[in-house]
């Protein structure tokens, strides 16, 4: 089964991980979500042909992001216009967090896996994320605000051991694609297959709710996560990174 296009994956990602404030400028989209994740707090271009007035538009986007209380960040994917890339290079924007998008078709019947599929605002899912991610109350509030803005079908998955969360993740369905995020495992339970079991439970839920494909983002230096995702059937599709304004710490 042919996989969706890069644009389809990126647009699904916008829906599955929403900004709280969003402004479109042609095929450029600015998003802000109180600083919770660069993905929801950045500018990105979704059409390589949309490069007109790149320097001026970048300046306008930076002013908008600063007004939203976030540092200027550009998510750079293969869809970015060469003109925007040229301006970023000329102005000396730094490059951080080289990452990949992995994807795969979902099988007609996904293995059941293990764990509970919960509403994304269920206190049990939020507690699991806070505990496993090490979030303080302010960061948890930012996550809750982002989840409240989510307008697509989604669930939180939690796998327990000895009555405590051991692995957790988020599944969101957009345009037939299950976008997975916030995958985390308790360090005391790593290398026990729990993350894979939790992921299989979430993917089975996604297939049951109409998803035909699955995709996720993973940092290039996270070898353990990449091995896990490849074992589940995901394959590398394309690379992306973030560009940060001159003077911002790398």
C-alpha cells in the first residue's frame, strides 16, 4: 500500500498536535502553544514553491512569535521553500534537533498489545504523563491546554506494572493517519518490551477507529527509540530539523 505524501504527513501532524494560536500566510503556518514543544511553537512552510518575499515574511513571523511569548523557531522539512532556507542560512540561524519521520501502513488487524486506552484528558493519563515525563505542574498545564485544543479523535495509552504507570503514549487520528507522540517508559522498566506492548495497544485502537497508516517523529540521536519503531514495522521516510534565531542557545 503506497504511503501518503510528505505534505499529507505534515498536515496530519498539524491536526494531531495543534497550536493554540495559528496564523496562515500562504503555505506558511505560524503556531504557538505556550512553548510546549517546538512542533506546536514554530513556523513552517508546506510548499517548496512558496518563497516570495521570504525575508520579509520571516520577519513578520518572528514578530508574531515574539508577541505570542515564544522564541522564533522554524520547523524545516523537505517542503520548505529554497528561498526561506536561503534567508535562514544568510541570517545565521542555528540548526538543532535533527529528526526523522517514520511511518508504515497499518495491518488489517493490529496485534492487541497491552495497556489501557483512555480519553486524552482523563486524569489517569495526565498523571501517567506527568510521572513518567517528570513534568512540573506548569508543564502539565501546558500539555492539558494543548490536548484540550485537539479536534481529532485521540486517546492516551497507559501500561501499568505493580499499580504504577510503566509506559505511556498519545495516539491522534488525522486524515486516516495515526500520529503517535509523547511516548515514554519508566527507566526502571526499560528493555522489557513494555513500550512496544503499549504502542501495539495504541495502534490496534487506531486501526479500529479507521486509521490506515501510522507515523511518528523521532530524534536522530535516539537509537533505542528508532530500534523500537523499526521492530514495530515503521520505516524512515524523511528528515527534518529546527532552526533557531541567531543568539538563541543551541
